[in-house]
């Protein structure tokens, strides 16, 4: 996620419009969420919470505790 964000900034792919900082922040959060999903076998869908592929009834907080991850201010 970090290297992708660095490349986007370096190549100025976000552009210069009023919402570009907000857009970049959201993009960074989604990339980080996608990376967590890949590392831990979770299902990723943009703008949706991460869920366990094998047991969709599990809630994210229980999964995070099992993986010893802490929820951040955005509920990830």
C-alpha cells in the first residue's frame, strides 16, 4: 500500500482539484485495507468492511482480535 501511494504521489496521478487531499487519504485507507485482506485471507470490497472469506458471519472486531490487530479511528 505504501509503495503504491508513493508512486501515485510521485507521478502526480491524483491531480490538483479541491478534493484531491481527501481523495488521496481515502485511496490510502482503501489500499491499506486491501493489503490487510490479502495478508489475512479476508474478502475485500471497496468501501465495505473486511469480512472473513470462510465464515462471513464473523464480525471484523473478533477477527482483528484473533489476528492481534487494533481498530483504528476509522473502524478498520
